[in-house]
């Protein structure tokens, strides 16, 4: 029987191996981590996002006593909330992160005093299983949209067959490396090999496209590298081309408080942005609080999934209290010294599952690597040139593993029982269907809704599943009581 883990939680790979494994984890979480600042209109803060992810992960590891092999990165769950926060500058982003982190801290304190039995009742396997599956399935559209996408400067940027070829090269190299039995090292670093293969093919097509003027073949955008070394007027940037510093939220927020104005980066993201006001404080709390409560459930789903992969119950050891504190405080630290609230990453969990490397030392090294690399400008520029289609091929494997991990939890569920069937169905159908909850919290003078808080489809499906399970459990208990009276 094949050993389930090549490296267990406490194992320490050799130094050279550890650096390679850490780079692989970084590549696995890269696309999502840099996507969040880009989506909220702050692409210049990509180094800060990577710095914050590294710091947040180190904080998480400290709270969990280095017993949970997962990486923290920029959270997609707070995208709509961040849209509200950006309107109040970097101070607004910091405040939102503190609100979200404190929710985790408060729940951790409750668990300290009353235990976790209520959590198990609130979210049993019949809810956790389909939710984990849904996390992977809900990301499928993003991965498949990326796998056919060339660089943004190409005229044929979407639905590009050459892009699809590059993505599939990365995908097949990854799965071949992961499943072959002859060599151990390729099984441990399939993502590095897969990304390198996909990038090489994309580079060949890009060179051909550049030489022939065929825009369709221009898969890689090397402009970030050019911009890193040369200013707009063509002059060499000097030392700053090699060493830079991320413009993290704490520093930028301090500048706002001293000057009384938001930065140009914030104004580019939101031309109507202002410094944080008292009304803005209330608005940010309203935007972040309900999302944080729902993301708590996703936190449990992630750790249940990881527990099934490594054959250790992380909810018991290091304990849900510690994982919540690590996630909450890590998210706050990651924002203050980065730019975005963090959360445990499914991509990281998928990487552990596929490579069977659960070494926490690897995760810690990845965090340190992120912190160091965020100050090295050429590396940041090169990482930004990895084409979307190649990362789409990578995510085809990662998101698939997340989905299958959730489906594996179904094996102990009795789906002939209508109660279980309806709970699972409510989660999967509402989630895959993209149902979201939009809560209005500001009304314009003409009576129209001006602003809403949007609860993601995963969180909405989870809420529906919890309510469905609670209602059917009540009905089932009432029926049993009636039978007893008869």
C-alpha cells in the first residue's frame, strides 16, 4: 500500500528540496493572491499582497503551533466588502480587516469557554462535504476562463486555441508527474515542472508571434519586466529596478492621516474616495461583519478538508480555537503589512493533496520566501508574466482536487435518507447556480438602493444548507417524538 504522505507535518525536507517545495506552494497560491488587489483596482499593490500573505501565514503558524500545513492568501470572500473599504482609502481597508479578524477572535473565545460541540451540530458532514465540493466547483468557471486567455495586450485575448494548448500542456505535465511511479522528485514538484513546461511553450509561440506580427500567438505579456527596468521615457531605473518596497496599508494609511488626502492609487481605484469618516466607519463595519460570520463556516470546511487529506483532525489538534485565532490575527497582520484580508487557501490544500507533502516547514519557508521576494522587483515582475492560460491548467488540477475531496466526504452519508438528500441538494444547486444574497444598506435620495453587501454564492449555499438541515432535523425529531407518544 502506498504511503499516504511523503512528508508528514513534522518532517523537514533537505534544505535544497525545501526551497523548491516552497517555490511550488508560492506558485500554487500566486494567481489568486495577486488577483484580489487587481480586482479592487490596486494592481500596484501586488508586492504588498504577497508580503501580507507571507506575514499572515507566519502568524497563523505561530497560533497553530506549526501543526497545520496550509497557506494564507488574499481572500476573495471580502471582495465586495473591500469595494466599500477602498472608498475610504487604506485606513478603510485596515479597519475592515480588523473587524473581520475580531469576529474570528470572538468566536475563538466562545469556543474556549463552551467547546466545539455546537459547531459540529451546526455544520455536520452532510453540510461540510457538499460545501467543500462546492468551493472547488465554484472556482471551475474562473479556471476554465483563464485556460483560454492570452495576455491582456493581445487582440485575441480570449477564446484563444494557442492559450488552451499551453494550459493543457501545463495540466498534462502536472498529472503525468504526479501519477508516474519511476521518479520521486517529479511527484513532489509537479506544479513547478508543469508551469515551466506551459510557460516554455507559451514563450515559443510569443516569440514566433512577435517575429511574424501574428497577434494571435502573443500569449505572454513581457511588459511588466520592461516596466520594472525602464521608466516611461526609456531611462533605466537604477537600483529601484532590483530592490523595491511594497506600499503596504499601514504606511499608506499613516500618510493619509498626516496629509488628510487619499493616495493617487486609491483615487485610480475609486475617483470619489475620501479619507475615513465616522459614517465610513459604520459603513465598513456593516460591510465586513456579516461576511466574516459566514467565512467562519468556510474556515471550518477548509480545515475539515485538510484533516481528511493528512489523516489528522485539525479541529481537535491544534484545535479550532487556535486555527481561528491564527486566521483572524493573521488576516489583520496580513492587511496591515500587506493590502488584503487573508484566509486559508484551497489552492494550498490542493497542493498538499497532490504532492502528499504536508511538511509545515515547507509552508513556513513559503511564507518567508514571499516576504523576501516581495522586495525583489525583478522576481515580482517575472511572476506577473506567467500567462493566465498556464495558471488555468494548474487550477484545473487544484480546484478539481478540492471538489473531489468534498465528494469523498459523501461516502459515509446515507443519501437514501431524504433529509440528507435535500440538504446536499440545497447546497449544491444554490451554489452552482450562483445564488447570492445582496443586502441593501444605503438608500439614495430618489429611493433607489445605493449600496449593497453581497454574500458570495458559496456562503449563501452554506447558509441555506444550515437552515435546511436545522428545519429537517426539527421535523425529524418531532416525528420521532410523536411515534414515542403513540
